[in-house]
C-alpha cells in the first residue's frame, strides 16, 4: 500500500480515546481490505458504546429498583457484557486476517481457518515444531 493510500484511512469522526487508540494501532503500517475496515469501524463503535455504558453504570451504580421495587442488577451490566463479547468476536475475526503474513503474502481464508483449527485443537504445541512419535525407518539403524 502506498503512502497516498494509507492517508485515505483517517479515523472516523467522533471516536473516543480508547476507540481512537484501537483504530490508529490497527491501521498503522497495515494494509486492510474493505471488509476489515468495516470490522474495525464496528469494533471502534463498540468500544465507544462500552465506555459510555460503563460511565453510566459508574454514575448510577450496579443495583437499581426492579419492577416491584426490589433491588435488581442494572441492565447495563448485561449490555456491557454483550457488547464486550461482540467486540471480542469482531477483534478475533479482524486479527485472524493478519497473523504472520510472510513477505507481504496474505493468508487465504482457507489457510487462516486451517491455522485457527490447528491452534484450537493443539494449543501451544501448534506453534512449535512437531516431532514424529516414532523414528523413521532410516533413522532407526
């Protein structure tokens, strides 16, 4: 991506400080496809929503009056949790498109999926070299 094209990805208007940090940290030095830009935009909006709801929760408190006057958990707690889960999914999808792209070659969706499945099933072992369980016939002698 040329320097002219990088300048075409300014942060959207009205982002809060944490969302702006997410945008600039993600866009810096990386070529994003159109779908990735949309995901990043939505992730930034979710960060802003979470910050606004957290500020309201801090102001109002975690306990509110229920329908019959009883103490009840604030519905903001559930909304914040849901937004955090949505943000986590978006970031996982967005960051899965960028790992270890060697020599400027982007991984295909199939390659990313294969790599994610191997990592999911094998965990940290997937990152190390795999040694054979039994020696090869030519190594046994």
